[in-house]
């Protein structure tokens, strides 16, 4: 059910860069690291005398990625003091390694590695490598310490009621966000490294005992197929593992809100967290998930249900309202009430363009204003979006280029698209709007109906990790209608969505 045969497991290639192996000689290991990194200025190599022993060791780390204070106080200072004051100095190198790992170091994590690849990956991830002369098993110390952004309210998802914290660009902090909310021992975080050169850390999160085993295996298989040099943002992951790249509809959700991710995990979905981005992916998704906001569950069920109905109505307007305007004026003006038809005709007097040209000009202008408002600095962008729309609309009416009713239609369309909680889903509607306008221009109401049928056929065949996009409407899951268009009271939502086939159906 969950399998996508298009994504095949990647094969190992023979053109990988060759890395030298670890050797017993300290100087040789240090020289190899310098050659591999081209001896950068931020590469720090600290040779440390091992107290009153006859052995020598060296600490290797990147200064910009590691915590210098931790290294100085908990590593270097500890090694020098403890090994100097010890009454029984180690007689062999292996004893020195055991003593340092078990008794000397006070950092959080200390691991042994046996390959230069793992040493380089650890150093470039902010950890420090401690080499002992004569041994080919260095210690990797958890000394990460780069600066991160403070936790703030998500910018792209604003709520009136709900938690104000959001994900940031640090993977460990994002994992902690989820763990703080889900104190279930069955919560799992499976680590990955994506990007042949970037080696970016990634986590697959799910609740074992809730998620369907087939879904867990399928997402793991798709993540294993990722074969890119660099994965700077979770959008790369989304585009790589989605079911259909030809569809205008997104099949994987993304959010900055920990509460939204927690709710998805509790339903039987999975989440993908990528280091370096605050956007976390969740799947499988269906059509209705993009019209649901976390705030729907924080308010009483009556208000949540009414708001959802408004969103469905707004979604229809965002796609078809300009097309209906074109079809009415160009092909069926007799369907308009007489008084309204006379009013529209009076306002269109002197407009040199037919209705479809007028609609296309205004919609393209609105898209330009919206894009300009996003790209400009925030204080200026808001001014451009509001003032620019008012000034250009009023100037166009005064110049006789467009009619006032067209400005109203475009404004209602824009407002409708703003009510959709998912920005990615709203982008799909903005694209489909132009398709509906072209269909209305060519065939009138028949074109709109044909376009609507084509969209429904496409959505009915679309899947997200094997889950039909139109569930629970088709295939029909009557129980899941309690949280579909309307939201039933929480006391009635005692079972998880059946279309996800969770192992544990009951919400305890």
C-alpha cells in the first residue's frame, strides 16, 4: 500500500574520494587530517602532555563548531591535572586510553572510532577527536558548541490560541521539542546522514506501536534512496520522496509548530527533521489535512467546525471565483440578475478589454504585489502589499483599464487564498486559478466544469505514501468524517484515523 516503485535504492559508486586509514603514528594521523582539510585556519590541533606519563596525545577540532570553553576546562585541563596527580600512571597506551575515557573526561559523550571517515565526519560536525600516539582508535568527544537562534513563535504559522514556541535550525533542539511533548518510551528517532558531501544530519520520528509497519518500512526505503551532494533544506527531501512530482498538490506537509508534529505522530504519521531548517515534514497527508489548523482543536468544536466550512468555501473561491466572473460576463450574462447586470455594465463602460483580459491583468498584478511583499524587508513589504494594491487598483479604475467589480473579485480571491492554513497548499490553488480562468475563457461554464472534473480525477488518483489523497471521502471511511469537514467534540474523537491503519486504534 505504501510502496512507490519509482524510488529505487541507490547503488554504491566507485568514484568516492579516497580517505587514508587510521594509523598508530600520531604525527601521521595529524598530517592526514591537515591534507584532507587543506589545513584551514579554524582547524585547531592541541598537543597535550599526558601528565607524568611518557605518552603524548593531541586534540583536533574546528574552533567555529566546537565549544572552546568545554574543551579547555573539561578536556585539556582534566587530562593535565588528573594524569599529573595520579599515583599510578598507566604503563601502556591502552591503559591510558581506558583511563582517559572512563575517569578523566567529563564531557557528555565519549566514543571510540576506527575509521578516518568517522573521525572527519565528527570533526566537521563540531566534535573533537583525541588521538593518542601509538593507537589507531581515537576518542570522539561531544563538544559541539555553535550558536543557534533563540526559540521564537513561528513566522509562517500564526495562531491566536496555542503554544508560542517553534522549531529552529538546530536538530537537537527540535528533537527536544518533540520529546518534551511526547513522553512515550515508544517514541523513536532514527538517525540518517543525507548529502554525499554535506553529510547533513536527519531524523525520522515516529511512535512505535501506533505507526503502520509498512509505512515505516516504506519511508525508510525512500530516505535511503536520497543521493544528492547537499541537502540544505527539508524541501529537497520533500521533492525527492513524494509520490508524484508532476502533481500541483503537495503530498507531504511541512510545519514549524511542535504541537502540529506531535498531533501527527499521535495519529500514526511520521515526521522528518533535518538539521539546518526549522521546517519539519509530516506524512502521509490528504486533501483535508491542509485545510485544518491546530487551532481548530484548541477552540470549542462548534467554532472549529464553522471555521473549517469557511475554509472550504474560501478554497473554492480561491480557484474558481475569477473563472466564474469571466464565464458570466463572456458567455452567460443572462444569468446575472437584471439590476446587478445593469450595474456591472455601467461600471465596465469605457473598459477597452474583454473580461478575460481584464481578469488576467489584475490577477497577474496581484501575484506580483504579493511576491514583492514577501521578498522585500518586512516593514516595507507590508506597506507595498496593502498600499500598492489600493493605489494600483484605484488608478486602474480611474484610467478605465479595469472595472470596479473586477477589483472586488480579485480582492475576494486574494482574501480567500489567505485563509488557507498551509502556504504550500495555497500556492497550488494560485496555480490552478489560472488554469480555471483559461478554461472559462475558452468554453465558459462548460470549461469550468471540465476543469473541475479533471482536477477531481487527478486528486482521486493521487496518493501520499500509498494513502489516497481524497480519504476519508474516497475511499470512504465513515468514522473519520468526525474530523473531516466538521469537527466533532473531543469526547467523540476516541479513535485514530482509520485510513492510516494505525496499530493502536484507540486514543487512550
